[in-house]
C-alpha cells in the first residue's frame, strides 16, 4: 500500500519549475512506480484545499558521471510530475514563499 507521503518525494525548485507556479503548475519528484491518479490523490491529501486538474509525468534519465579517476557511472534515474491545479483551487503555500 502506497501512502501519500511516500509517493511525493520532494518538490523541484528550479527556474523553469517556478515559472509554472504563476499558472498553478507545480513540479515534484515522485515515486517511479506511481500512477497519475495516485499522484493526484497524494497531492490533494498532502496539501489541503487543493484540487488537481491534470498530472503530466516524465522519466528523467540518469546522466553519465565520473568522479576522479574511477570508472564512469550514471546519476540516478527518477520520475518527475507536473501537477496542474484547477482555477478555483487554493495555491500550495510552500511554493508561494519561493517567488
């Protein structure tokens, strides 16, 4: 059984993700096995007073990395979710302080 706190791993704080906050689009790193309905329900559970209109997901492939003289490796692969809220929904307060 997946809990809402397990599905949403962390918010993504970058210039491009903060540009979407004006349009009520919020970006999160989510559990790789999470589905769109699970992500929507988790966001509505964790952040009270929000209604999810749409969820877009993508997998971010790991990039090649090399540390010192060791053999090359890769950064980890993870899943990103962009959650769009309805127009009448309350905004997520965590991101409001970032703008």
